[in-house]
C-alpha cells in the first residue's frame, strides 16, 4: 500500500495491494477486520502523503488517519456484500464501491486527488480508456483485477471453477489495451503545429519569493523589479527563438496590485513588438488584503497588443486566499487554432475541464505552481485531462515538472525544475482536437458504478430478509408437522 499511491508510486503495487486486504477481510468478522485495516491504512497514509498536502500537522493527521479511512469501507463492503452474492458477479462489488467513493469525493474541494488512475500514468494504452469513461474506467479495471484474483484465490485457483471468470476479465482487459494501442497508433497525425515556449521563474527569484509573505504586497514589492525584468527578458528570448505563443507558470508575476497596470503595459508592448501571443499569469495582491482577496489570473495578449481576455482561477488549492472565477473556461480563436486557459488546481476537476472538450479546444494552456513532493503526480493529473478531452496540453510548472503533450497524452517536451537549470521549455505542439466520448457524456460510467452498488446492496438485503423469512416460515411448517406426528 505504501507504494500504491502518494510520493513513492510503483504502478504494479496499485494493482496488487488490494488483493491481500480483500483476502484478509474475508477471514475476519467485518467489525474486527475493519479496525485492523483502518489502523494499518492510517499509519501508511500518514507516510505516503507526507508534505503532499499543504495543511497544518493537526489537520493533516485528521485527513490521513480518519477521513481517508473511507476507502477502507470498500473492503468492508466486499466482505458484507460479495460474500452473499453467487459466482463471478461478486467480483464487481469492490470496484463499483471504490469508483463510487472516488467519484463522490471528486465533487468536494479535493477534486480527483488520490485517484488510483494517476498511478498508471506511464501506461499510455491504458490511459486511452479515459477518453471514454474518464478516470473511473481505469480505477474500475485496477480494483476489479484485485477482486478477481481474490475470488480465484478463495477457490484455490482451481481452473475448472475460475475459467469462465478469468476469460471474462482477460477479454475485457485485453479489449481495453487493444483500444489504447489502436488509438495511439492508427490515426492521422496533426498536420499543423505551433511553437510554444513555457517560462518558469528563475531559481534565484523563486528563492527570494520564498522569504516573503505571499500575501504581503509591500514585501512582494521588494522583488517586483527583478521579477518583471526576468520574465520579460525570457519572453523576448523565447520569441526570438521562434516561439509564437509564450506562457508563464502560475503566479509568475508575483506583484502588488498597484504595480499591475504598469507591468501589463510593458508586456503588451513586448507582445506587439515580437508579434506573439503572450499568456501572462499574475498573482496580484491588493493593498487592503484580506479585505479584498488576491487575484490569481491569466491574461492573454495577442500579436497586435490587444488584451483579448482575462481568466481568473476557479478552483483554489487550500489554503489559497484568492478570488474565484466565474466557472467558465473562455475559448479564443487564434491564427494558430482554438486555445483556452485554466490554472493549476483547475485541472484537478475533470468535469470542470470538460468544458474545453465540449468546445473542441485544440491546445489547452494550464500553468501551475507546484512543489517537490507533488512532482510529477500533479503534472500527470493535467495530462489525463488532455486524454479525456482530446486537446494538446502546454503545462509549465514551477517548481515542478513542465510538459507539453499531444491529445493522446504523449509527451512532446518536458522540463523538471529540480533536475535542470533551464527556465524555458520549447515545444512544437500539434494543433488538432480529437473528439472523445467522455467530453460528450461526462461521468456516466461513475454513475453506473453508483447504480450498480445500490442495486447489489438492495439485492443482498432482499435475499437476506425476504428469503430468510421464507426459510423461517418453511421451518415453522416442519416443526408443526413434527408436533402433529407426536400427537398421533
């Protein structure tokens, strides 16, 4: 379990660890088994998510030791429901329960964090399933595998008993992987591309910013001059190296509100002079904070020096003290294709980013501001949105893993803040939207899992009480017959 998610992911461990938890639960009374697994999970969770959740220690312990035990209920559900269902059908209890819980939790402020799907980021054929079912199909397949192996284990792996079930699972898994291979290899490649440049803050400036309070306008102002010059100089360098669209990492322009207009005017002049689209991201702190909240936003300037749109981040990452956006992802038709912006944690919410898929966005720009402990998993989350919605992705993350991908999630270019001194990542990004089923139907698969869980629960209750009472009624008739015989 320690390597199944979190900081030290080994993808195979994600498939294997639930097998042993399931088998253990089958050998225990439900209450006793739950206590043991809850304690074990609490200990492991405090280690595997350490420094990945930006919360005070008390809140972190509450989340990892108590709140995250909701996934232990998946093993309890298997113990209570699957043991009362006959045959191979019982293997569906665990995956539909896990998918149901993951989906319902994704509707909260945590988004899709902790999903098992992201642990499989290196398996591109498997990831293509997200274009149909979203991440929920991947989660289902991983957890179904564990349930099938445990089902076979309980039958001592006797081939005559498990043959049909093994064939069913293998056929489904094989079809998923075959679909992924076909989707990756047998489609017409994009004929158009655009050269992009992704800029992250220089190491020395990033270090200086860490010494000031991130919401103190006066303190931030000490570094604004160096910060501005560095970003604009890097942008000019990128433009003269052939970049047509330049994007800064999230919060690159880390400035007081009163400096914003002057900085934007300099950026407009640069974009017009170099004939580029400039997507500048700002962390703009008002003088009267916290009466007014910080604006974490992205401004798009076209090659004519016209400010085309301003996008404000919609999904704050706790405890980010920002103004929330209007819930709409704006789409801009450019001379290089249809583009759209989002910011960092916005990409943690699959249904929110699905707007871009429905609007047939060709290139999505999602800057981020990460930290070492979530590198590279947070970038993997953004890549999954590209697969789900069929757009190319440009994702500068500082400090973190910056990537550019095509609409299948294949990495075209990458730059890791912690392994290179580079500040600019170049990528020739394909300009092409790929229609996906997920973009049209959304989280239908997740709702099917919820429906399946409810149906199986009702089935078990119905059998227990209806047929159970029927059994008692029959037993009563037998006892009455015996009494009549005794009386002669």
